[in-house]
């Protein structure tokens, strides 16, 4: 066996020592441009590694790395199953390769169980550095090596991007401020330059970092990596530092006692509001929802809709500045109870809308706290702090939409929820189905590829799944113990007046929803939202298969295979607590198992996953969490919607079960 590369050595050391597509178009200042980036044919996901033969040396062969490569590592350990997820960022000539990433999953015994990568596998040339000029050594083998000296300044790259986005600017008016001298090797996330002078951008400037990007032919291109906040859009772009071509564009904004509307009555048409006291989960938010600090002795309690998990306010002007915006204030009793009259314009009940927004952002945070951790203070649970969600109710930047901007860990995401003007009077959009869909974008982008890399779900099948997870989380959390299997669900009917904002309702009946994996090849499925509908209906099938097998529980907060503490549990649906009978046996329920498997699958899958990759990651999560107990039920759901054993990426569908599950076709 060949000696391990630097990649294998680093991992060896570690194991020794973890808008929705609505029926009517939204309108506002948000532009709609498709995300794109280079296709990487060598991208791979190795999930069939046998633990007894898998080792860190295996990674050398799997990645086809011929020479040691500089790498930046981050890790996360899932406490419920003991799996450590190692996230890898490739570095060449001291510069990050933006799409040169890998993830390695290691079980509690230190064995590699899966590995995905899109690492650049060619040998990097040797360079010597001379200030801003970097020259190749006089070595014939280095003649085709990637350049290390940009021909374009950061301001030139911003001009190219502005032209591509049709933004107004005057040539020669942009200026560049250096934050670090020279192009020295750095693995930090600090910007090297700021470009100012673009009217549409913040006055603080546009961060610019010098990096590489792999293009489809395997070549490395030197690029300026830019972040452009336009309010309604927040673009992450890579611009060729030699010729000014825009090689990739990802919009980090994805469309789509508290008195609130509980589940499944998440809107006024389906039930009254409820006043719920102390709904914060004791593990996820031990200091409550209106505090910030490290413990009971070192915390500040707010009497408005501010806390460690979310800052909720109105944003009538639609601006990016939010800190001084209006929030409802109460006294020290912290009872947020405000009147509502739905016969009036939504602005008349903005206090109730902000309260509903605050409540559900916190409740979703508590449900997914091990996945996202959007918090100002992480209380020693890992990850970076200072990233509570900025949640804007009745945002004036547009109408008929909601969106979520997901930056890397340690930077605050932003949720905008608009007023819907399809009906009279207009309707407020701060409802759980919208909020759950949008919040899930933050969860999926932070878990896929690691919390520092938020571009893994930018386009194609990966981008479609980003939308699909939002729909499935918003749908399955509407289920109750009495929901029949044949019930179908739409999306966002309250604000649309009953119009289903999807091509089909979510139903396990193919007569109601005929979607299968092959649909993503249809002309009207090129966008991420229709692709997301196909992924969501597939997971909907899996959810019912597991509920049929294991039953349903309203206690979404207790993960399967986790000991239950205390004498009561809290309903996610209503926010109320329910007493437990003494010595009551708590068996894992199908809905909770499914939720955990989908979240764990995000951690297992590689950056830029296909539907097939994500399917295999969920199956692997069941193998790790439940010894594969639910494999055939999961396969049945996938096979019914065209992701059977013979399915291939790109929409090549198959309806066959694997041999271990009978090998038959599912119709």
C-alpha cells in the first residue's frame, strides 16, 4: 500500500486525538438570476466503505491524490450516533480552491464509513513569491500550472460582476482598500481587500479574496471571490482574475407567554391563536428565548422580541439596516399578547405578526438546535456564535414572498417575510409554513459540506433539494396522530386564497401527485423549485412508510434512541407540555426517526450532492443510527418515486428495490 498523503495523515491524527414557486409572481427589489458554477465530472461520493477495511489510507486512493496537498479542516461530532464529520477545504499555492472540498465521516471506533470529494487532483506547481508578483520556477513541468498572479485588480473584478448583473456604475469610480499586504498564504476567512464606490452595495464595501476555482476541464483558474449584498440578493461570485469572466454565481438568499398560531393551525383560517407560557426547550434554549449570555448570573433579559436565537422586528422600508427597527415592548412579565383584526391591513397588527415570527423562529431553532445553532452565544456547544437570525416581519422590500440569506457560520442569517397582496385585505406572511421552509435553507446549507462552506447547494439537483427539504419539513410538521395517510397537503394556501403554490399537492397517491425522479429532466423543471417538489414528495413517501411502521408521536423534540428525562414533554405542534405516565415506555416514532435521518443525511452527503447521493446518505444514516432496521421501508419510498436501486444521477430513474428488499418494482 502506498504511503498516506498529507490528507490521510491529517485525518489519521484526528482519529487518534468531528421562494417558493408561487402561482403568482412576487414583486419587489429582488432580482431572479439562476445560480451556476463549473460542473466537476470527477466529483465522487464513496459510501460503500466497509468499516473493517476502511482506513485513513483509503482516502489516498479514493481522492487519487498524487502529492501532499495543503488542507484546512473543521470537524463536528454528532452526539446521538458518535459519528465525526470532517470537512476539508483544499488549498493550493496558499490559496483556497473554492470548489475543492471533501467530507469524511468517521464512526465512533475511528473507522471511515464514507467519503465525498471534489478535490483538484492534478499536481500543483512550485512557486516562489516576490511581493505581488509570483513567478513560476524554471521547470518545464510548471508551464501549464495554475497562475498565481492576478491581471485584474479587485475593483476590475467588481466592475465585471456589476456589468453581468446590469448594475449601474461609472467606470473608474471604484476604489480598493487593502486589508492585508501581498498575497500571502492564509486559511482565514478574513477579506484581503474591500472595494468601495458601487452605489448598489453597502458603504462598507465589497469583500474580495484571491482564490482558485476548478473549471469543468480540470484546470485551476485564479479568481476574485466576491460577496455583494444588494439587500434583496446577496451574491457570492467568482470572477476570473485574468480575463474578468464570471465563472460562478450563488445567491445566498433562498426564496421562498407568546400568542401565536399553533400547528397544524398555522394560519387564522384553520384555528385560533394560543397563549403559551415558557415554551423554550430546556436543552436547546436553557436561558429562555428573551435572554443573551452564558449562564443565569451573566445574562441580559430583553422585554422585546430579541434573544440569543433571533432578533425579530418590522422592516417597513425594506432596508438592510435593522438594529433600530420597531419591536413590540412588554413589561418584565414577558407576556407578548397583542390584538388582531384580519379585516384590516396587516400593518395594524404588526405586533402580533412580529410575535408570531419570533415564536416560530425560536421553536424551529429548538427543534433543529443540533443542526444549525443560529445563536449569539453557543453556550459551549460548538460552532461560532454571533449569528442569531435577523427576522424581518412585513418587510417592505417586496410582496408575495419570503426568503432566507444563509452566510457561513458566525455571520448572521437574514429572514425576510413580506405582505401578500393577492387578496383584499392583504395578508401577513409570517406563518410557520413559510418560516419553516425558509429556516430550513440555513440548516441544509450549514450541514452540507460543513458550516464554513455555504455554496454546496447552489444549483442543479443540489439546489432543488434545498427547496425540497423546506417543503418536507413544513409539511410533515403539520401531521397529527389522527392524520390519515391519504390526506394531501398544499403549500401557502392561506396567503394565496386557496391556490396551491406548487405543481401538485403532496400526497402518496400518484393520481394526486405523479412526480418521479425523471421529471427533473422536463423543460419546466429546470429551476430549483420544481426539482425540490420531486425531492419533497420522495421524502413524503419515506415519512409515511416509517410512520406506518413505528407510529406517530407529537414529541418531535426527543430524538430516537435518546433517553427521556423529566416527567413531561413538549408538543412542537401546540407548544404545550404533556405529562408522562410513570415508567411510560417511549418508543421511537416514525416521524421523529425520519426527521433525524434526513438531518443526518445532510451531514453524510458530499458537497454538490445529487438526489442519488442524498438517498445513499439517508440510508447510511439509518445504518449508523438504527443498524439498517428501516432500509427496506426507505428504499420503498425512494423506488416508488424513481430513485430505486438502478437510478443514476441526472434524472435516470428506476423503480426497482435492491435484492435484499425483494428486488421487485414499486408502483
